[in-house]
C-alpha cells in the first residue's frame, strides 16, 4: 500500500493538533506538560519548511 504524501500527513497532523487545542474537553483538563501542542505545531511547521526547501533544491515531488 503506497504511503500518502508527507505534505498531506503534516497538514493533517497540524489540523488534528489544532482541533485538540480548541476542544472543550482538552481545555478543561488543566493539562500543563513540558512540551505543549503549540510546540508540536511549531515542529510540524519546521518539518513542512524543510520539505518545501528540499523540494525546491532537489525537484522532489509529493
């Protein structure tokens, strides 16, 4: 079974993290881990930037 494009997975993960962050059940948890959802979103943004950079430099497609 072929893997979906990495761009698609990164975008899906960012969407899911955003949905978790705004979910009412998550907000009432009063959850304060060392790494936050925002940290994960930032990591995914960096990953997407790296993918875009590699695509421009190596002409890699999805």
